[in-house]
């Protein structure tokens, strides 16, 4: 699975997460974060295409940023507990799932633009 760095271009390229896995195919999106016991603060999962998520069967809370095709944050959901189904976000092209508290820690809010980059040293 492809790994990317996500930075917040609106906030001076602040790193949102340094190790984001891309889930762009059916089975990786279906599995999502199931079976994990948690996420490190610098980890994340980007589901695309995706406009709705759930935390059913999960063991830990997550932050989510719903992004449009340009990477603009349409909505954030903070610390979604396990066994919840947040409302879908019309117009979302993908959802970035992060460790709970990460969006607040990086100051990421609706309207910010996130950029996905290759980690340093990779081509």
C-alpha cells in the first residue's frame, strides 16, 4: 500500500501526518483500520473515493477530515468513538482518518487545503 506525507498548505505546510497509507481499492477501503489497536500520532489512512465512514468494530477513536478533489477540507470530525456512523459529506472525494486529537494538534479546520507528498528519499 502506498505511503504519503500529508501537509497543511494553508498552515505553512505543517505536517498533519508523516505516514499515511492510501486505500484506493475496494478491499483496502473495506478493511480500513479494522483489526488495529490504535494509530500513532503521525499515522493515518486516506480512503478514496469515499464520502462516508463508520467506526463499527473499531477499538479506538479517530479524527476524520473529509476532503474534496482538490484536497480542501470540507468538514472535520474530532475523536469519533468506536461504534459510530458520522453523517456522509456531500462532495467529499476522500476521508483522511487520523489518531484522535491530531486535527486539533495541527490546527486543521474546514477550509484548509491538504497536500499529499511522497516521503523524503522516495521516488
